């Protein structure tokens, strides 16, 4: 059985690009101890597609990326950019749980 090296979740919860989405998905998979093959089987996609999602999700359909993220335990939420400061204040208590939980900008 292959051993999976867990990757940490990114420290910043404010995502600005597809690479950061990929980091969250890869961290969720590896923190769960799943290999690419196991996670692909569990999410119903090809191993190669999952690998692409973890490296460059901008080349995969958005619906697929969101579904895989959700099935691996990653939830995203959106808010108007004009409310960023308010969201940071409201989520600050959640971010005080230590590294890898979030450190809003």
C-alpha cells in the first residue's frame, strides 16, 4: 500500500486563482490519506483528471472541480468583494484555530 504524504492546507483562505483551489483540493485528499487512484475512484473521475485538478484546475470544467472539492470535504463560499473586510472580521474567530485554518489578508 502506498503511503500518502499529507500536504498542509494553505494558510490563506482568500482564494485569488486556480492554483490556490488546487492546493486546497490536494491538501484535502492527502490529509485524508487517499492516493490519487483512491480519490479518483471515490469521486467518480479519472485519475488523470484528478491529477490535472490538483495541478491546473483552470483546464477542467468548473462544475467538476467544485464537485471533486465537495466530495473531498472542501467547501468554498463567495461574497461581494466590497464586503471583504466584513467577512474577515466575521470569520476571524474561525481562523484562530492555528496554521492551515486560515489567515485572511
